[in-house]
């Protein structure tokens, strides 16, 4: 493309000279000759610089990991193997969700053909996987009359994971919690269910702990001893149906552009935090995503590699335009989960038929497993006139009445599920993570598994 130098020379030198020479009566053949000489110089400069960028290569890191809303530096290794370029303008084909402070950067290459580093300050606006396929390089021609441009291959991937740091103040008590197996004595509620050993009956032992088959065989009373379970299983079920795509209301006047915008994003954050909590408590964590069918299942396990697998399975998760099929979900749970486990379902039961379908489908699973359900509530879900504030307008009254009806439906659903042995919790979207983790710790403390 024509460079700025060529444009200025044409505007300030060539055109005025032609006008002056034409006004003083210089023959047309001489003017044509001067124009041909200038054009030949420009064409010769372009021809000599045509392959100036042939040896330029751009190498990106194969994989860059970051979190939503985080500022990071993307580095590229730029090299000219032919040693023909000294300066380059370099740009990348970035996705619009990767907000770069500068579209292009200037790179000065060493004279010996060594590599140089180009850096782009970038902010990740949304979670997901964003590939980079090509880079765009530009350098001036030998006489500076043209800007030589070329597209080169530059393969790279940026993975943007959900940001878990914004709720750090809510999660600090969890990760400061000491284990009950250390030197400190912590009161443990309930009794363990894991078999430890058999011993002779002692006065004071409960009749429920007597091992009757062993007693009949040995012909003297035998007591079965139990110990607290060291490792338990927790499975999180994430609903990615159409209800999880609804926009979330903002709790403050100041909008945070990096805050989760849908219930699906909140569910993903809660699932990843539960995975960290299970690792800290020594439990095994499993994962299942569903809508009208079960889409992804990760068996319960532990360790850093398993957490990375769960994170990789969730960071690109998006809601689907489908209604949830709870019957299919609990059929899969019955087929896959053989041991008694804690099942945490993150869903939305805001429609009456959804709550009825869930109550009918969960009964069989609740007989074998401990089932907790967490739904996202709203500040509008509250009893009518529960506060002594005045009603300023009739529209405010109707809004309160609608909130009361939704609150009443939620209470009916809670009572129905309680009869099935299922505990339902409604949380505001800001406190969902803290309450989900709190319910998990309560189950651990009470030894319900």
C-alpha cells in the first residue's frame, strides 16, 4: 500500500512541480518523461521490497490460561530469518471478547536476525475458548515509498475460565477451616457409618450396634464398631436449560461488566468452588450437566488433575433452548451412582410444572442419596406487607402481590420436597456460592452420608 511518505511527496513535490513546469511552457513530452521516471522509481522500490517479509515468522504460546475480567499479557516471538526487516508493525486476529489496549504494536528486530518479543495487554471480557489463527505484519519498503504487508500464520489459544476471586471474602472462612483430623479436638455430631471392626459386647453398647449374625455364630454378643467416613462422594448437577439463560438482576446501581449475567454462569462458579471445597475436605467430586438430556458426566474423583478436567468441562458451557428433563436426569443418577452420595442440584423451579416434575422424579433417588436443591431467588420473592413501608403507587402494590405469589409457590415447593426428604434452598445470586458451600459443610458435620 502507498506509504505516508509517498503521499506527501506526491502532494507537496510532484503535483506542484508539474503545475509550475506546465505554466512556464515545458513541453508535454518532458512532463511525461518526468512522470515516468517517478513512476519507475516507485515500481522499482515495490519490486525490490516485494519479498522483504518472506522470512518473518510469528510464534504464539500454544495455550494461554486466564480468568474472566483479568488483565494479562499475551507475548509473541517475532523473528526475521532473512534479516531484511528492522522495524515491524504487528497485529493479531483477536476475538472481540479479548479487549486489547492497542490493536497493533511496534517491534524492533535485532540486526543479526534474532527473535524479539511483542506484547499485547489484554482484558478477557467473557469466558470461553478463543483461537488465534493469523497475524498481520507491516514494514516500510527500501525507499520508504510503500508499506509492505503480509498475513502470517500464528496459532494460539486463549482459555478464559470463570472468575472465582470476586467472592473471596465469602469463601475465606471455608479455606481457613481446620480439619477435624488434626491435633485440635473438634466436636463431631452424629456417628460414622463406615465399618471398622468387631469386638465383644460391653455393657452400655447400643442394641442397634450388635452384629446378630456374628453373635449367633460365636454364641456370645458381638458389637459392630463404626468409624467416621474419611472420603465421601459429592455430585453436582448443573441445569443448562432455557431457564438458566435468563438475565440476572443487578443488586447495585453500579454495573459490573464482569459479573455473571445468567444463572448458568453462577451455577458454574458454584460448582467449581464446591470442587475446591471437596478437595479441602478430602472428599471426591463428580459433575453432571443436563437440560432435556444429560450432556456431560464426570465420575467422582479428587486431585488437581480432576479439578482441571472439571474446569475444562465447564468454562465453555452455554445454556440450551430446551426444557429440563428431570426424569432422565434421575434415571442416569440411578444407573451411574452406586454408592450413597451427596447430590447437589443447581436448577430453577420457577414454573409450577417444573417443580411438580422434579418432585415426582426425585423420590427414588432421595431414598438412597442425600439430595440438596439450590435455586436462585429474587428480592421480590417475599410475603406481602412483611415490611412496614408505605405503598407509593398502585403499580408498586401489584409488584408486591406478584412477589408474594411467587414466594408462596416457592414455599409450597419447599414443603413438597421436604416430604420426599429433599432440602431446597433459595438464594440471591450474590450469596449462592456461600450458601451452597455452607449446606455442604452442614451435611459433613451431621454425618448424613
